[in-house]
C-alpha cells in the first residue's frame, strides 16, 4: 500500500512542479537533467506544490 501511495505522490508531484514552478517556461537541457530536477522538486516540495497546482487549476476555469 505504501509503494502505491509513493508512486501516486511522485506522479502528482511531478505534474504539480510543471504546473507551478515550470509554468510558461522554456527548459533547456538533457532529458535526464530536466527529469531529475523535476523529480527532486516533486519529492521535496510536492506537499506544498500539489495543493497550489490544484487551486490554480480550479481558479483557471
């Protein structure tokens, strides 16, 4: 059960990083560098970025 929660947390956190920190930006670098940076930000800041991204999506409608 814990592994499934972590997988969902990382996926939603990765999405939230793209919706908040990297919104409207052009990113240069290798796929590996970009993926690892977004993955680490999702791991470290996901708990705060997920609610912000959800609120941002709701307010955009």
